[in-house]
């Protein structure tokens, strides 16, 4: 067996991407040249680095369990090694000695009594007892997607295949059942899922190309962001190649927006549909004229990569950055009209509420903060998660929405494997959704605000009741889930996955 530094660097690069550390992955990929690797990324499975580390840990545990004469001992009576324990020779040697000592104690008892005594001893010392899921009372603490809620049958799921790498994002057209997806294969795709469609090719491939040597060639860069304009007539995409693009629903390239110096991390249309807003690793945000494709104004006030943007109105927006700050800027004004400070780590996402009066932010500092332009400090600091918070979403409720009498809620998704629903007016967590077992990357409310979809790297999509916090529907796919999205009627949920697929769940009459 041989191990090259290029292979190790590539696996680390993939791990950073899959874990949501997008900007860290970019920097590491450039410095280590992992982005230029000749390794075929389509044959490397998700979580490859973790898998090979787990196998190494299992080898160490197996090595501990083998005596010098080749016989084996039951290592289940000793606490499992952590990864750090496994690389420390003294701990490994001590663990082996513990096993031998335990086996010597048990030899004096008969076989049946020895088993009972061993288990009782383990309970007394606080050591874990492992029970095969097929034995005992059949109970297990590990999550099984089918244990609660109605499992969505495969017959109600459409699996869309075509991408050649991870699918990082998906977004439904707001006017029809046309689903857009963006992938690491440098393409976006449009999937026509309208009832009664007669299209011979329900999949349109939007290839992201750059000019090189006088001709158009694939950029070979990830498509990082997708957003439809409010009418559903145009799709905007942002890419690691530094360009934003506007496409028609027929897959035609309408405009290429190029002024960022490096990857674009976020892209948003304003409600009117005349401007596109982008944020990039070059620390800047740009407002583009959607009609001409020209830069209307570039804002260079952040001191580190800009990670997310969101419009407050048709000419005012907020941006967040790894510099731990949130800026509110306005077209035509040459400095921020508001600067919010209070987070102690990079700010991953920001979202204005439907009325445009409250701004929510989430951060690696494990907090969600609520802001208003009427004051300098935050209104609430919501602290309950114990890991980084990756994203947040407001429910489509309250004054000015289609659900004016429903309570406005905020959902937060965290690397601690939980989703939390917050009553922002009271500053309280009303539900903690705990069925995921891996980091949660995406959440989305149904158009009526009654349900929440969540997607995690445990390969599960869960549909929750926002009123009770109960699990209503669940589906387990083949890859980790990067993003979930509801269609405009609220009867279908799309999910983009790390195995290169997009799955569409039909929730009608379930």
C-alpha cells in the first residue's frame, strides 16, 4: 500500500467541502493544489476520509483484542477508544492490559455465571454494554428513519440522476414545477417535473464555461448558489469560477456577470427582479443590473470573505462575513448604513423576516442573533445549540404574507445534529427537533408555514409539524443532504445530495 501527499490533501479537501467549510476548502484546495488533482472525484465516495480513519481505529481495536498466541478476547468489556486514544501508545498498552486483567478474573467462574457477572460489573463501573439490535428488547438509541413518522415510500420518490459530482443546491421555480440544481461538476440542471409534461428531455444541462485560448471550455468549478427571480422567468447561478450567470427557463445563457476576483458564495435576486446581488471570497458584494448584466455598485467594506447576502428591500441589503460583522448597505450610498457587531466567530448566514424589519444571523459562535436597524445592539441572542449553526430560515408568516395570522417562527440548523424552532418575539426556543444524527445543512418551511423540512448528512430528509414539533414524514436517501426546497404549492420537496442525485418527494394525499 502506498500513500501520496496529493491523495491525503484531496481527501482533506473533500472533507472540508462536505463538512460545510466552503471557504476553508477553497483556501486549502488552492494552497495544496487539490483543486487541480487528476483524481476522478466521481468514484470517491462521500465521507471517504472519515471512513478510512474509522477503519484505522477498528484495526487498532482489533490489534488490542489479539493475544500473542493468536487467540482473541472480547474487547467489548472495555470502553471504546477515541481517535486521539488510538494514536497514543501508552493508552493502547493500558487498554490491552485491562482486557487481560478482566479475562483473568472471569476464568474462575463457569461460562454462564461469568457472562452475568461481567455484565453486572460493567454496569457498576459505568462501562457500556453493547446489545445486538437483533437481540434483547430490540431497542436502540441510534436513529432509524422509519421509527417515527410515516416513512415516505420509494414509489412516492423520484430520483433525478445526471450530475457527475455532489449536488450542493436545489431550488424550485416559484411559478411551476421546474427544479434547478447546482453541482460540483460545474453544471446546473433544470428538471421539468410539471404534470403532463411531454418533453423528450426533462433535464436541461446548464454548462458553466469560461473563455480560454479563444474558446469556451468547462470551468471545472463548483456551482455554489442558485436563485430564481420572483416571476420564475430567470435563474441566477453563482460559481467558484468567480462568475455569476443568468439563465432562461429553456436553459439559455442570458448574461454572464464577471467582476469578482475568486469564488462566489451567495447570490440573490431582489423582489422586483431588476437587480442580482452576489457575495464572494474577495471580501466584496456586488449589485448587478439584471437587464444589462453590468455592475451597478461594488461594496468593499468587509475585511474577510463575504459568506451570505439578503435583500431587505429592492435597493437595500445585508451581508455577513468571516470578519464576524454584519453590514447593511444601500445602492448609491458609499458606506454601510448600519454595522452590527456582537458575534465572536464567523457569521455563516443572514435572513430578513418577511416584513423586512428583523434580521436574523447565525454563527460558528453557536448563537443566533436578532437585529433591527432601529438600534445598534442585537434584540435577542438565542443560545441553545452546542455546535456551529450553519443556516437559518424564517417561516412565511405574519403581516404582509399569505399567512398573516400564523405565528412567525425562525428555524436554525446546526452541526450538533439538531434543528430548533424559535418564537422570536418572546426570544424562546419552542421546539427542539432531534431525530438527525449528523450535521444539518438545510431547513425550509412549507408555503403555509405548517411544516418544516430538514436535510442532514445522515442521508435523511425529515418533515416536521411546526405546531407540535412532531415528525410527520421521513425519507432516507443514498447520500448526505446539502439542501431541501419546497415547491410553490407545498406538496413536493426536493433534496440535493452528496452522491450526485436529486430526490423529489411527493407528499400529496399522504
